[in-house]
């Protein structure tokens, strides 16, 4: 008897139903298409060949998990339907309160999961997914594969003890060398070993660091101190890289300026302190331009250090330093190529803290004092630009700190290009791409205390930075008995291209007094050659406009050249500073100005020196220069 059309359709429907039920119970995809290599008991790791569409996460789960979830959902729906048929009101109430409870639990669970996976999005976007796209071809897997199923990369994969595991295809149809090189390049790894386990059903490769920088490099270590003593005068030790190799920059041969960029807690001031202390130890003179006021408490009272905290004094110092650079260029021209580098004058190191805030304040300050006809741009900003463009021959070096060293903050992209040495710590990917685009891919930033990337000549060196405590830096900076080099040049008429001011190193200039606004706008400084007095005596650079008979400048009820005793200074010049504070500072503050002469038993001081001291003294609430109260990160 022939089968009717109805019977045939019924059989097809029954077969489809039984097949769908079987797929439902076994946890397979309901359409019957296998998209991953997942089985009933084993979780899937990759997409099968021929699948060119995005695969849902549920397709990677083992069959028993999907079957259990389906049965639970079906059981709840069936139970709700039966309950509604028996007692609709009770069922609706149960669903309402039960649904609210489930929603609350889901919200709490989602929040906990979000906290646990904080940072996973960036890790996935910046590292895991790009590595997956690079490995899909060499490993012969589909690009639609979820990379998290076979790339096991922890968030802290750059740390010393981190371990990276990459599951490999069982067929092993790939080249180990090309895959290994791709892993190292895409994750920007240095000094790692790859361990291949190819036997069995689950082949994989482990990536671990084998050569890494030491966990800490401290000056108190005798071996480290010996290294610091051995490095050349012009190449201070920055730290050690893997294999305990020295990382340093030769300011006379490689890069005259250094840029330090780091996020909060990255140790920016510690890095500058370490470099500056070594340079001062060898006779360099330091100008610390610190708008934050307390970044370098170790330098208070250190010989050959001028500490400028007030924006007015930072402004004046930059102009004087720029003029000194011009003088040195003309001096170097007269000396010729055979002269010793030190012939132009002692090495000058400029520590410029927080350039982002300082540049804004310099611009605001100039806006407040400039007059009609003055240039729009601050002469201090112009002077900084000129210093950065000057060559190694003038022996002026800028150590600049920035949280975000944008071209706008530095005065233009060309200014940033003068820093051939760049030290980055706790940086973002955007900061790396902005500052070191030639090094690609960017190494992942680490939270290891004291760890930084020192980029020299387009090569990044993972470095453990040398840590000097405040007391160690102070002692090392003051330990050298070397006197600044002296130079004698015959006074000759300047070359036609030179400035009208004569170059004369025979006469030692007086300390810098507060210059007039006209001198600030365009003075050229004379050389900073002063005898070491064991105590800071104002600025070492003196604009020529201030030499000889310096014009008087208003200072309270007196003038900048007036000599005052402490009581007189309190009454006429510094009414906001008590007489008790002045007497205490005279006995205890290493930055307090030296007396100029005596009136009987009374010591008298130059009004401009007292004004400068008042502007630049640490404000109330700042930590004293006590080695037990270091306001810095301890790299040890």
C-alpha cells in the first residue's frame, strides 16, 4: 500500500523532533553543525575548518554543561506552566519574588565578575587578540577561534615570575621557530625561554623569563657602589639590565638631555636624584627648578646646587642659563676643536620638574609682567628651547620630568626630539606610542618598583633603576673634593656674528641678584665660575645687565641692594616672616643667604638675597630634609 503524503510528512516531523531532542539532551548545536572541537566531556579550544562566521561562547562549552543548562531551563518553564495551571496567583507571586531574587544575585555576580576582570579588556585588545591574529596562519587555526581558549596570558605577563602558556594544534603542522619568534615579537618580550611540550593529546608551549634585571639595585650594596665609582664622569649609572649589565647614558657622546616620563608612583624624582647626585659628585653644578617645591629635599645645603621653587626665580634662572649657553658657544668657537670640553666652563645640570605645570606657570607669569612691545612668548620658554637645541659642546644638560610629555607641554614636537635618551616607567600604551614610536611593539608596563624602560638609540633596555636614599644622595654629591675647573681667556673683540657683549672668563661674577624686568627679557649671562663656599650662595649665573652698578629694585620699603639686619628685614622687607623664624633659619637653614658684612656685632644681608630665600624656602607642611622622612619611593 502506498504511503500517503500525510504519513510521509508525519514521519519526517517525528524524525526531526527525535533528532532535535537528541541534540538538545546531548548538548550539541541544535542545527546539527559542529562549530568547535568541543565534545560532551571536553571543552572546545578552536573553531573547526570551514566555519567562517563568528562563533558564540556557548559553542566552546562541553556538551554536558549545555545539556544541563537546557534541561534546567526547560524544567523551570514546565514547572511554571504546571503551577500556573493549578494556582495562577501563587505561581505569579512566586515568579515575581523569585525573579527579583535572581536578578539581584545576577547583578551582584556581574559586579564581582567585573571587578575580577578589571583590566582584562585592555589585555584582550592590546595583546591577546593581536597575537591571535598573528598566530592563526602559522598554527593553521581559524581566525574565528576565541583566542582566550588557547592563549593563556596573565595580566602581569611582563613580571619576572609570570608564565605564558599557548595550547597548540594536535596535528603540529607548524614551524616552531616562526611561531616562537611571533610570540616574542607580538608580546614585546625580552630575555625569555620557550619550552615546547609536543607529546600527547594536549601539546603546548610555555614562555618564561630567564634573563631579567635584578629585583633591586641599591647604592648601599658594595658591588653597586663600586660600579658607580667606576663609571665615567660624563656617563652616570642609571641602573642594571638583565645579566647585571650597566645601563648609562654618556652626556658628552650620546645624548646631552634626558627625558623621564612616568605615571604616579613611577619614581621620577628618584631617577633624577640618582643621576644628579653622581654628576654633582664629579664637580657639576645643578639648578633644580622645582615648582612642586619639595621634590628634592636631599639637595638642600648641597654645594654647587641652586634650588628654585618660586616661578619668578625659575623664570630668571632659565633666562640666565640660556644666556650662559650662548656665551659658551662663542667661547667654544674661540677655543677651537683641540680644547678640552671643560674649557668652556663646569658642567651645568638643569633638573626641571613637572614640565606640564611649570610651562603653564611660566607663560602666566610672563603675561603678568610683560609690557607693550615685549615678545608674546615668555623669554624663559625661549631660553629653554635654545638650551635644548644647543650641542654637547656647551656642557648644559636638561633632565626633564613629565607625567605626559606631549608636544604642546614641551613647546612643540621639535623640542621633544632633542631628548635622545628617554626613560619611561608605569607608562600607558598611548604614552609609549607618543614618545618612542620607533620601538614597536611597546613592552607592557610593569608595576615592579624601580623597573623602567631606558630607550637609547631606538633600543629599549628593561632596567632596574639605581636607588639612592636622600641621605646617600646628599653624602655622595658632597663627597668630591674636586674644585670647578678654572679657565682664562684673553679678552678679544667678539666675532661679527657674536653678541656685542665681550667674553671674559678672567673676572669672577658676583652672585645673581633679582634682575630688572629689562634684564630678564634679554640679558646674556657671564660664566658661572664661583669658588665653593660649602653653602649655596644664590644663583651662580649673573646677567651682564646686573653687573657693576646694578639698578635698584623695589623690595618692600627698601631696595634690592640695601643691606639689612634681621630685625630691619622683618619690619621693612618680610613682614610675613617673624623675627624668630629668621633667626632660626640663619642657624639651621642651609639655604639661608650669607652675611654681606657686619655692623658692629650685627650681621647684615642683601635685600635681594633675603627676598629670594623667602620665595624659595619650603612652605609650612613640607617635610624637613630628614633622612628618616623621605618623600620618595624606596626602590629597595
